[in-house]
C-alpha cells in the first residue's frame, strides 16, 4: 500500500492534532517470556507512556468524536438511536459470554435466550421462524437470497434467475442479489416516490425469483399498495423480501408478515438500539414464513417436548452463513431492549419516531417535496450541494443527515431524528438546518471550520486508507 500524505488527514491547525501513541514515544520494549524462543520476538515496538498520558490521549480522542451520546444524529435510514446502558450491562454479564462449543445441556440459559429472541422477532415481524445468524442487515439480505434460491430449487423452479428491486432501494439490495448469482431488474419509482405498479407488472414474469422492498421506503413513504404488490409478486411465482432497515416506523403497529412478505431481515442495531457503524458490530436476523423454515441456516434452536432447548439442523438447511449463533452480544442487547420495552414500549417508540420526523419536517425551511412521512423525511438542498450542507451542519454542533440519497430527490437530505430526541433537540436541529440554508456559497464550501478535523480529502481517504500506525513510518 502506498503511503499517503498525512496532511490530508490532519487538521490545518497543528495544535488540534492528537499524535498517535507511537508518535509520542518510540521506545522499543524488550520482551521476556516463558514461551519457547521460536514463538516469541525479542523486541516489540510498543510505546512506553505513563498511565495519565495514556488516559488523556484516549479522553482527548473521545472528545474529538461525535456520537449519539453527544447529540442528535439524524442519519436517515441508519436509525441511530440512543443505546440504553442497561442493555450493555446485560451483555457484560459473565453468563453472556459462554463458549459457543459448549454442550447444549450446559448452556440451557443461553439457548433459551436464543430461542426466546427468535420468538420475539418472529412475533414482531409476523414471521413463523427466525435465524439469528447473519451478522448485519446486508448479510441478512444475502442469507435471504440463499433461502429464496433453495426454495425455488426445491420446487423445481430453479430457472428463476431475476430479482426485482426499486431504484430507491439501498445499495446492499442490489449487491446481495448479484452476489447470490441473480440478475437485478431495477424498476423506477412513480412520481409519488412509491413503487410504480405498471413498472412492477412489466418487470415480473416467469423468471422472477423475488422482489426486494422496504416499507416505509427509503423516502419515508408507506407503500400503500403493499397488499396488491404482494399479490402481483406471488401470482408471478416470486417471493417478497422485506428489507427491515425501516422497521422502527412500524414497530408494534404493523407487521411485514401480515403485508404478505415471505422473508425479512431485522437490522437489530437500528431498530432495537445497540450502536453500529463506527460504534460497534450489528446483527441481521432473518425471518421467514412456514414454507421457508426448513431451509434456515444451522444451527437453529428449538424447545423440545421435555422443555429443554436444543440446537438442530433444519431439514434442507442452506448451511451456515456465520459462526455459531451470530454476533451474540449484539443479539443479547436487542433481546434486553425488546424485553424491557414490551409491546407498549415498542409501539410507543415507533409512534414517537414518526412524530419526531414529521415535526422536524415541518420546521425545516428546505423544500420537502413528498409525504406524508413515517420515521424519516427527505428534504432537498435545492441550489446548495447536499454534501456542503452536511459539512456546514457540523459547525452548528449537530450530526448531518444522510446526503444525496435516494437520488429521486435532488441534493437529498434524508433525515431521521428517531424517537430519542426531545422537542428542544428537534428545534435545535431545525435551527441548524435553517441557518445553513441561509449560508452563502463561500461559507458552505469552506465548512467545517469549527470542528477538530477540517474537511478531509475523501477520495484519498477511501482509496489510500492508512489502517495501521506503521504507515506513518
Ligand atoms: C442500513 C441499511 C441496510 C443494510 O444494513 P446493514 O446492517 O448496514 O448491513 C439495508 N437497507 C437499508 C434501507 C438500510 O438503511
């Protein structure tokens, strides 16, 4: 890997630069070890610093960071909601970290929890069976495609080689279908931002394996014709896949299974709190209707007649899509969240998420072309560049929305405040939006000016990432 010019990553103001520990001290540490010589090194390049220096280094770094714990984080589609601390406490219990190879007999509590989470998710999604294994939403999509594939194959319909996806869908939908070996048939959205039924009708046929859809869609709009869409897909012999990234809008109020979906993934790190992205790993359990349950990944967990819990391999299982039970500690947090909130708490969370999005949409002076919205809305930055708007919002101390997607709206500002924000926070967010709307071009192009890091060279950062301090040598 080529070295990259450090300046692109540094702030222009040197004083704000926090050196790496290796830059503060270049001591080489002699290593003494009782391990055999051939297994050890004589020297280790480890910086040697006193504890206060170390503590301050990390505190300074944390102060330069921005997260859900710092303030509003309205990144549309990502559902960046506050992560309640009690879920962390539960995941940190010794009993949570049992070795996944232990016998079923000795980990009945863990298996019960897995079983109960499968059950909770099934009830929330209106699905008959759920696997916890996929480690993210995108991985859930891929697992779902494998399930659809196995299902068609088992029914002698293996010739079905097309997956239909609306243009407003998340990029992972297209990638998952392609990775599963399918041809992607992209359909345009209608003028109202929803699935165009004529375009759908034209795309469906004897080669259709599935339609992938999220509802409400990525514009925050409910697909009102969902039952009609389900009938059309099923009449063509295809399956209906639900991208669960927007489930926070429906939680406890409507269920994908009742709308006619056959397969769905849950982004537990979006819908049921738990940090994600830079904050931590996620999990993407997949739910299916009875007809597809036999194909689920193994191991699956079930309760036996004697009330014990056991792992087993479903009869026509597609195999493993991840190790053991998936990202287990993330799943524990999701379980704790669901269990603590209960039915009323979950539906209350989604009601407030929808209310907050609609309240904010009303306060924002940017053009908001579509609606009515659910948990997120998409404004247009109009003449301004949405990426500049995002950089400038940082100067006002808030995290920007998702930008330039979906492409249906020019210079899109896709905004999802989630249920966790107070009215005061929403008003502050609106003030930030509206202040930026009034900013001149020069100000926007030079932003951010008040953050620790100035605007970085994003192309270089993506193409020549420096992933190790060794690259500094
Ligand atoms: C986040 C997201 C995904 C992908 O989920 P990951 O958990 O990030 O892999 C898929 N679809 C939509 C609409 C999303 O917002």
